[in-house]
C-alpha cells in the first residue's frame, strides 16, 4: 500500500519543530551546492519543468503538453529525465528510451512520456550526459525539455516552468521538517508558474511578479489494458462501483477525478513509482479496475480482464504557450 507523506508535514507541530534545525541545514547545504555548480550550456535551449515540493503536482502531463506546443510551433523537441524507478537511473547509466521500453529498466514516467509524445527521450542521473547523448543520436532536436529538473543545476536552462499544486506544499517547511525541496522564494525566480488548482493570496505574494497560468487535468476515454486496446468513454462507468488503483504522488487526486465523473470508487493507493505485481490487482470483489496511465505502463503485461487506463491531458490557461514561445524566440535572436 501507499507510503503516505508524514502527517506532521501538514502542520508545524512538535515533530516539525524538532526537525527544523535539520531543515535549516538542508537548506544551507542545498544553497551552497547550487552556488558551487557551474551549469553546462548545451548547443540548444533547455526548458525545465519542475516543482519545489515532494509529491505529484502534474509535471508529466505538462511535459506532454509542452512537447505538443513546441512541435506545433515547428520545433523538434527532445526530453531528458532522471529515470527514477528504473535500473538505468539507479545504476548511474545513460540510455535512450524506446516507446515500447520496459518500465523496470527505464522508469515508469520516461516510458509513459516516450509513448505519449513520440519525442526522443534520454534518461540518466547525470542530466548533462543524458542530454549530450540524446543530441548525439538525434542531432535534429533543436530544444530540450528537462523533466523534473528544477533542482538539477548542472544543466543550464533557458526557461523554467514551475508546476504548483498548493496542496503539496504542506507546512511550507524544507525537508525533513516539511515537504519542500527549495523555499517558496524559489518560485519568484522562475519564468512562469502553472497553478494546478487555486492559489492562496499568501502564495501569490511569494510568487511575486512571475506570471501564473491555470492548469487542469482533463480525462479522456478509457483504454483496455488487455485485448485489442478497446476504448470506452468514462460515462459508461457512471454510477458503477470500481477498483481505482493509483501509484502516483497524490493518489487522492485520481480518486477524486473518477468520483467527479460519477464513478463509485473503491480506492487502492500505492506509493509513487510502486513496482506492481499481479497480486496487487487480485481483489476479492470482482469489479472493473481503473488506473492511471503511469501505472498502466507497468501493469499491462499481467493486467486481468476488465482493467482500464484512465488517461489525462493538461489543459493550460491561455497565454502560457505564447509566453514560452516568445522567450524561446527572444533567446534565439539574442544568441
């Protein structure tokens, strides 16, 4: 089952206060490390998509959306990812991810992104090395997207996009006292913020003059994991009881989205990047099983009958794409 975020991250009680000295140390070490790094500049512009908190904020759908925006504008994007959860990333290697890649080898999110976008995608703990290998094998790429790359300062970036779900910010303290990888003030340094849900006035004040665009995840037709890949609209499950499986940063968001479709959810939360086995889907009650796209890439080989993937796409507020393309063009003309 899911490894839940510590409950004390939601407040500033006794445990969080006891850990605050460690969070100050974490912040000081992170700032020192950032100051000591000389970022590597690549021959093509780099757009970073990331966040400042542990937990899911919707970065993967944003990378998919951004790849589509760039392609529509005539660019040929590639993607660089850490490869979290895969053997290549864990072993410190570098590899290009085929769209039929094994999530055990490459990681669930990279395999999903390769399938969604069709873009060349390289993984590696060493982001600059992964980027260089991608450009060596795909010299046609003229812009790179760094997935979950805000804290990977070795790779120079031209545009930073922060995806913010305020629910993931908890008590606003740095690790380990809270869920933040970097302080809130970091959001005032990025080029634009994509707000997954409403932002409080206090958080907007922290963001300062950085433009904020709204973001929603919109569900599509469900796809069968077995057989011929049949599809069904979500309304076909309205009023029905289903097993809902989610091994993502915020499983409750998935359960709430299905409930919003009028589906009666029996929730089964798992840890983010959970390594599923057939037994995880062997439920006593014989009901349809609905799961996220990220989980479907891992469960497809052993999924039982009546098991369905519920894909989502990012819907981004008007003006965000234009701002990104303008900054890219400004960088090109000033280079």
